[in-house]
């Protein structure tokens, strides 16, 4: 599994070399991909990992194939950056037309799985009005979380028993699990993020 992670990380890094700001990691050709049963080389669905949801249900990432994924890594006890990332995710969700929402999954992955139990994630979802079927919270092992963060280019470090420093990145994946876009920062203009999601949704209709 570690070898596969390294391959994916290297591939993602190479694919982003042409864009220093990481605003658009994939080329325009990524929007031309169609949904198929074949998993592309750069797909996160190649990762053999099982995660637990806020409903205490175990799932594999590849079970999400066919959906457009909007992902962010947070932890529920965060009082600084994470609430703003949650707000950014809700803002993105609000701009997706109702007809396209069934094609989109908004996923929050915990970087603190020891604290963020399924019960805690469920409570957090309720507190933040993220209870519709579009919202998915995931937790995994500490090792799996760190490996997945590497694929998303998210850096994080535990700085106290209940506090982490971490990157503020929202990633968009196409229906085959290939990264199509990233936005970095807090409260940034998410116009390009929403545009990418809608283009992918339109492509999946064809």
C-alpha cells in the first residue's frame, strides 16, 4: 500500500508542476473523461483503504465511483481554521443547482480519528446542518489518514493533545476519482471550484 501511495503522490506532484498555485491540477482533458468501470492510474480509487462514516458504516473509496467528490480534511475540535473550511464547503454546496446535487458528495475527512469517533462526527454533522445525503464524514486509522493526506497534498501536525496545524485545501475529484481542481486558503473565491464541479456534472450527463 505504501508503494501505491508513493506512486500516486509522485504522479500528482508531476501533474501539478505546470501550476505553481495548484488552482487547477488536472489539464482541461480531465473534464473530458467519461464515467466507466475502469479506474484510471491517477485515481484515488486505487487506494485499498476502508473508512468509517458518521453512521458507523465501513466503506471503500471505490464505492463512491460515479460521484463528483469535493473533499476537505478537518478535525471537529478545531476552533480556528476548520470552522472556516466548513463554511467554505457549505458555500460551495449552496452554489450547486439542485439538479446536480445528487451527483456530488461533499466529504470531510478527519485528521484526528482518535477523537473523531462516528458518534462525534454524527454530532458535528448535525450541529453544522450537514445531514443531507450529499454530506459524508470519514475517519480511518492514523496511518491511513496520513497516507491519504499525502495524496491530497495536505500537511498536518499535532501541536498539542487537542490541536493540529494543517493545510487548508479543498479538492475536487471527477467521477473516476482523478483530481480535477484544488483551492487553497480560507474564505477564498471559490468560483473556479464551483465551475469545475458543474462542468464535471454536465459531463457526467453526456
